[in-house]
C-alpha cells in the first residue's frame, strides 16, 4: 500500500527546499520525473511554487514582482515548460502577486491585465488550462468591478466561456491559489 506517491514526496521535498533556498538539481529532477506529462500534477506543482513564494512575500523576504519572477524561474528550472509553456500562466501569476496594487489601478489598467491573460491564453494548446483561464478572466472582470468597462471584450470572454461544455468546465484546471485569492 502506497502511503504517499513519488509525486507527493518530490513536491513536499521541493516545497521545503523553496522555503529555505536550498533547492537542488536532484530535487527538481525528481519532481519533473514524478510529474511526467500529467497536467493535474503540473498545475498542482505550479500551485505549490506559487504558495511557497507567496508565503515568502508575506514574510517580507521578497517583493511581489520578485516573487512572480521566482515562480517563473522555478517552473523553467524544473522543466515544466516542456509540458505546458509558462507563458500561459505568466500574466495570471503576475496579477496574483501584485493583487494589492492591481486593485488600485485605473479601470483601463485593470482591463489591460485581464486582456493580457486572455490573449496569452488564446494560444494555449492544453484545453483544460485554456478553459480554466477563460473562466478566470470573467472572474477577474467581476472581482475588479469592470465587467461593463469594455462590453465588446466582455462579450468575447463570454463567447469563449459559453463554448465550453459542462464536461470541459468540470475538467478545467488552474493553480488553486489564483482562484482562492479572488
């Protein structure tokens, strides 16, 4: 009977190492091997990396912009871009780490963030991630109170969401930290 999978062990080891700045090539390789081509494990690993750097940001160890850059660097160092390119998550992760200043931006600036996430996502080859990020765009528009700021853009987002079947909505996946923060 397996108590913890190779993935769970590798992810826990990396999470501890990320908190103490002691990440090794071996730890990254073990996690990469344990993820394989699993989108679920990849998104879970990205979430873990986001949470680790968020914790460090709130502890005052790193600035929000630096945290977002660290997530990108760790994602690349593990080799996850070979499964799903980080570019599709980049703007959403950036918005997550700068969420306090993001809320203080003008309506046009907030809209620009959401449009960037949407545009990056349009090219995503992983349907499960793509669907989740389209839904996330609507949640951001709503959360930031800018649903009616650009009706043509909101209609574009809604067309994408309305095209997603119920099965695809249920299969959509993205880092939980991004959703929880809304």
